[in-house]
């Protein structure tokens, strides 16, 4: 394992080399003594995982291969992040979240508890790229929401608690709790009974 900064890795971790933790952000480059990553117990970090500095992660965390988690991100417990997923800086991810392979989560995103994000989903934070950094607004994904494969969530959109974004949907405006978003641009329908998640 390659380490930068001051890292804390809980007991019971399984590390499959090469893994890098505490990688310096632009602000930390050139420094030696800075807060690295703090990862809880029983982590599984598969080869190619890179976790930047100033990251806090709970217990039972696991990654697929070639996962990138950028600085100032907070992740809860029992979270799985799939192969080749990118989580940019300043993100918050709750407990019991499942993020599948090839997902992109931009700076400033907020993801609640028990969220499922399908493969190739893209969250965005810049409505008119390339905009000034101050204008970046990541999406907000409420507790128990489901984001389908190949869907796109536009900047600042709020996906409500228990909402379901269908595969391939392009979500341009807020999704109410317990609602199905389908199509491009997404239209809203009542959530069918078979799509309701067990709580």
C-alpha cells in the first residue's frame, strides 16, 4: 500500500495491491504532514483503488477495482463502490449505499442512506460547462432512492426519498419522493408497487 499524509485504517482490512491512500489534493501537494484518509474497520480495498486526503469512511467499506475517491469526501458505513467509479471531492455519501461500476459522482454531491446507483449512471454539477467553480451544484439523492443504469442527473436536481429513476432517464428537474422518473427528458409517474423498496 502506498500512503501519503497521516492515515488511519481500521482493523480487519483486506488490501489488494496496488492501493493508494491519503493521496495529496492540489492544496496539500508539497506538504508532508497533513490529514490523510480515515477508514473504519473491515474495509476491502481492491487493486487500483486511490483514496485522497481528508477523506472519512465508516466501517465495512469496499471498493471494486480502479476506484477513485477524491478529497474532503465523507462516506458512511457498509458502503460498496463498484469498479471504475469516480467520486469527486466534497461529496457526502450515507450508510448502506450501493454504487455500481462506472458511476460518476461530481464535486458537491449529497447521497443519503440506502441509495442504489446503477452502472454507468452520471451525476453532473455544471449546467453550462465550463462554468466558474462557485456555480457548481451537485445533485441531492434522498434516502432509499434508486438511480437506474445509464441515467443522467443534472446539476442541483433533488431526487426525493424513495424515488426511482428509470434506466436511461435524463433528470432535468426535481423528483418528488416516491415518484418514478422515466424518459429523456424525464417525465414523472406514480411509483408502481413492484418498484417500492422494502424498508
